[in-house]
C-alpha cells in the first residue's frame, strides 16, 4: 500500500527534461524521474500526510525493500528519508537489512546518507553491536561497507571512538580506491573540528594517500589563516 501510494505521488511529477542532467551528474548509474530535491521534499510531506507509515510501531520492511527495488533514484531517496525520520524503528535484527541497503543501488549519495544519518545514529551507544558490525565491515570485500565503516562516526564529535576511527583508517589507508581515500580525508577533517591536535599527529605518523592528507588537513589549515 505504501509503495503504491509513493509511486502514485511521484509519478505525477515525472520530468524527463530534468531527469537527463540528474542522471548525468550521477554518471548514469541510475535512472531518475526528474524530481529535484525541494520538490521531492514537498511530495514526501504529502506522502507522510496521506499515509500512516510514520505511525507504524515497527519498521515497514516490505515497503523498504519494495521501494528500494524500484528503478528510479528518487524512490531510494524516499526510503532514506523514512528511515532517518524513525531511527527508533531499527534494532539489532536490522543490521542485515542495513547492509543490503549499503551494498545495493550503491553510490556515494545513498551510502553517505546511510552512514552518517542512519547507521551512525543507530549504532551510537551500542558498543557491542558496533564492535560486531564494524569488525566485519572495516575489512569487507565490498568497498561501500568499508566506506561506511570509515564514515559512520562523522557526526559523533566528542563522542567519537578515536581509537576505532584511526584503526579503521589504518586498515584502509593503502586502498587506492578514490571513494576510500576521500572518505578517510573527510572523516579526519570532520574529527579535526573536535580534536585538531590528535588528527594532526595521526596524519604526521600515518602513511596516507595525498588525497586523504589534503582533505584531512583542510580545516586545520583554514583555522590557521
């Protein structure tokens, strides 16, 4: 029911002229309906108003999987919006589902949203579950799970597990994949806003790619200007 309603609302606003540049921006990895972000947010409000999805007591898994399997990227963004609005739905039993979302329809836009806005908040204060999950993801064959392991603490600030962050970065520092190098730099840059001296020392003594170093030091250098 929820999936059908979402399709009904979104399909009425399909715009092929807008879809083409959106698909080009995403390197043609996905098809788009052509609904830009401001309009999509308005349509999602309509969806929430006309359904009871946000009143569900448990995660509507069938909707999550159905909408995620649809061919247009806007439906994937809708799934991410629903999950971000109800973080308390997620339990330990949903780690497998989260892994599915990270590894299917995977690109930086969905993975980064999952890592920083959904998985990060979900794992916060769940030390045992975090250890179990990250011990698998930090060395996983799937690059997007490793990127998620690097980025999930991005918004933790003073509650960042520094030891874990640096350990995960070290284990991925020799990876030549752009999205891994960029994630390392981003994670370090963000944490440098909380603990610049620690980040600076870590970068100085760790063999990192030039991209990771450049990104990781951006905030520190900006503060000195």
